[in-house]
């Protein structure tokens, strides 16, 4: 019999009698005196069970909970130590996607699980100590805006946005029908139907300056259309992929790139010299250019010609910065 079963049996025994002797609990559970004592201590300390020893009745019973104490109830869904640690780890990873966005909503659950786990090797603090989530180039999101956007996505109603365009430096008002939230390269994006542009657009959530829900029902865009328009091109930019980039990486860099996913429909192979040739579709080349340039001399753009020229021009501009 595991500890969870013992807890429920103890609960049944205490509810069925005015007071339950220690010997009865030991016999029913088939465990030692020390084990019963540990179980009773856990129920009292971790689950706030108001269990007391009644000297006059010579047994254990439930007392009225002290004022201000949480009301006691055994969990309807029980987790063993491994499951609780896994749940805490998932919660930590989710909250780490953007500090402050999910924390307030899951804080009560986190506190409850920590009580269940206890200390020592089962300490929830081990999750924080042993797992690190490093944010690179993450842009902070206003929690209030994120909550409004997330609620609209799930409730399926429209949003009125004030959105800042880093490209133009302007703020525009947009009425949008939110479709889904996307966490991409440490930042959040809202895929939505823009009623101003009459097309699908991807909005950086950190660039939202104001967000208000509109009771009007959101326009529904089929999943296939979303994927074709927003998931087909390279990176976060919208548009159906219409071109194919051919990139050739050095044998040394190939050890990393050959294991990476740059695009769901990419194709890659090694040539006779050990170079890795990566083929992938794209529409807007802005993000692709940034990814190519970070590899410097360890990648060559084989095609198309205009992409090759753009990389060459940008490298020339960068070199000019360092020439006397």
C-alpha cells in the first residue's frame, strides 16, 4: 500500500469514529507505529488536516480548524513525488517563457504542490536551483496586455490594438480577429486577421501599446490557411513561400547546422567535401539574411542570385565600418 492510499484510509477512519486509537490505524494500514506517526504529521503539516490526539477518548480525531487556517480536504487528483516534481518543472519552464505573465495565475497551484513535496530531495527549490532558462534578445511584454490578448484568443472575440511598428516608427490602430499566440525565439507574437489590411498579420505582443477587447465575434480563419500564410514562409514574416534558398556550410559548422531545424520543409545533405548544403523556402528575406550573416565565413549563399548579392553587399558594408 502506498502513502496516498494510507492517507485516504486514515481519513476514512477518523471520519467514521469519534476517536481512532493508534493501534487501530496501525492494524488497518498494516504499518508500524513510526509510519503512522509520519503520515499523521504529514497530513497535519502539509495538508493542514486538523488532526489532534484526544486524551480522554484515547484516540485521534478531527478538530475544528483554527481561525484563518486553510480548509482541509484531500486532493481529488493526487501526484506522487516524481509527478509533482515534473509538474513543478513544467510550471517553472512556462513561467520562464516571460517572467510575470503566468506566475500570478499558477502561484496557488505552485504553493500547494510545494506543500505536498515537502523538503529535502523533494524540495521544489531544487527546480529553480538545477534548471536555468536563459533569455536571449527577449523583449519584455506588459502582463496586462498579454492577459487581454490571451483571453481574446481563447474567448474568440476581436481586439482593438494600438500597435507600434519598429519598421516605420509609427503607432497604428488596428481592429483584429486573434487566431493564435506564438512563442518564437524568446518573444510572443499574435497571429490575427487584420480588418484594416484585410489580411493575416503577425503582431509582436511587446509592441502593443494598448489592447481592448471588442464584444464582436472574431473572424475564424481555417488552420490550413493560417499555416499556409504564416507558417510557410521563413521566420516570423507572413506570406506564402515563393523562393528557395540554397546555403552551403563549412564542414566544421555542419556539425551543428545539420542537426538544426530552420524550416519545417527544409532539405539538407552533405556533399563530397563534407560541406552541408541546406535548402529551404522563404518569402521575405529579412530574417533569413540575419541568420545567414551570423555565420560569417562559414556559410555561402549558392542561390538565388539576388539573395547572394544582398548578403555580399551587407558584408561589404560591415567590413567598411572597420576600415581606416
